[in-house]
C-alpha cells in the first residue's frame, strides 16, 4: 500500500523531467507558439514565419497601400481605406505603412457616421429660417479662420495705438525765449555828450559874435555900415 503512492510520485517526477511544462506567459511584444515565446512583428510589418529553437521570428514590410498599426503576428497587412469621391469623400491624410488613410467630406457635405464612410449634403434652411449650427466641415474651417482674423485685427489696433502715441509725443527742442524790445541809445543821447545846438559865428562891430544855429542871423543895416 505504501509503495503505490511512492511509485506515483516517482512517475510524476520522471514525466516532468522528460516533458517540461511550456511557459504559461511570455514577455511583452511576444507570443506563445509550439512551446516557444516568439517576438511579434513591429508596426508596418507582417509575419512570414514563426520562430523556432534556432531562428527568430521572420517579418516583412507591408506593401504599397497597406498598413499594420500594432505589434502583430498577422500574415497579411490591411488595405488603406479608399476615399470614394462618389460618396462625397476626399483624402484628408494619406496613409503610411503604420497608419490608415483618413477620409473627410467634401465642401458642403458631412459624415453620416463617426467612421465617416459616406457623406451627405448639408440641409438647406427653408425660407424664413436661419442657420442654427454650421455643418462639421464648415465649422472646422470657421474655427481656424476666426482666430486668424481676430489676430490680424488685434495687430492692426496695436499699430494704430503706437502711431497715435508717437504723434502726440512732445519734441525735446526748447522753445525760443521771447525777446523784449530794447531801447537803442544814440550817441547824442548818451550821458556827458554835448547836447548844445551848433552855433554860428557872425561879425558884430568887426567882432565875432556867436549865434545859435537855427536862429536867424540878422545884422542891422547900421551894423553893416
């Protein structure tokens, strides 16, 4: 009775040694296959063959118009989305080997779903009704254009304020002092100058007589005789 459990334990150890248990989990960016942890293919590449005990995982780049955007073990790449102009779609961002093509609607159209697989025309407002909300495509453009317009207007306002301040700025030149009229003194008016009128000498009884200028110098007939 004692030998049976002991034999079971021995057989279990032997089987474990001959057939080791496969790993229960692999590291990040690896996958388990045939008791091996193989590396995943990086974005933009597809799986060609799994790894073995002696070789690594073999991957190849995606072809043109194909992509894979995650670490993967896919054997085929995904095709880029086609933006069908007949459905009102156009390419907003071209796809790469790691990203898909992004489609958007033409002007005046909007997407019918979040995936934007097709577009429909904006609804026109009936007479007497105004636009309450612009469609997504036009609204996106408005959100870009409006800030630019406000920026330009703000810059113009700053320039006008600067010009106005420069125009009002006082000049540094000092004003010329106002000259008061000055009295000019002629030589005759100077102190100490001779203000007497010029005199004229005449003969009076054969004697010279001083006569002021401006007065009539008259000699009587008797004196002349």
